[in-house]
C-alpha cells in the first residue's frame, strides 16, 4: 500500500472523542427499544491532534524519496517505519504537543526531533518497536540522557510533556 493510500485509509478511521465531546444520541424512553436502534449509538473517534496533518504530509514525502536522495545511496524512509512513527506519535503526544521535525536516515530509518528553549528530544526510529531516545535539558547536562525503547514508551511521554509545558514567567509567577 502506498503512503497516499494509507493517508486515505487513516482519514476514514473512526475518531475517538473525549467524554465531553462524545456524539451520543439519548436512549429512547421505551424500555423495549432495541440497543441497536438509530437513537442508541455512540460514535467513537480519534482525538484531534494539531500536529497530525503536517506529520502525515512529511511522512508521505519521506517514503517517496528516491534511492540516493542524499547524493549517495540512501534509501527512502520505509513505509513500516513511517507507519510505526505515526502510531507512536499518536500514542505519546498530546493534542498541544509542538510539531516535531522529521528527518530521514540513510537506511530507511528516521529521526523525530523537538528542539525548544526547554531542551531537545531526538527519537531515532530504526523500525517498528526499535527506537533510540535521547534528550538534553537543564537537568540532564550537555550529554543528556538516552534509552532504548521497544514496547514501553512511557518515559518518552513524560519527556514530551515536560518539553510542551508552557514557560512560566518569573515576574508573572511572583505576582
């Protein structure tokens, strides 16, 4: 399947709404009403992610890079890696997470990066469930900290949340 075909498939995917956004029709007052009646439905939809559209467009470009895009023999980002990267981002990022930079590697891999005034996070996605994560903040020092991830991406959720928190102005905090 091409990435553009996957984009079309993603757009048809049901979306999950938060409890306050659920599109729920009230149940009929008649207790004999069928639970499958048109008035008894719950539509589950994926949460809105401000960064998703831009990330999908960039991933689509990265999987279509020609072989040798770097002037040598670099391969495009593999569809498997791009698909995993999107699913990973959907799992670890909130709706207000800054849009990451997506950088192709030369072997079908890629980097997902955030560089802000609070620090840097780099996720080297080597393939599905194979991610090397690194971050540098005031607390980690110049060498930063790094971990390898396969199935538990919870540490990265905390990293991204810390990076996404708004800066508190010292004068405003004192007031």
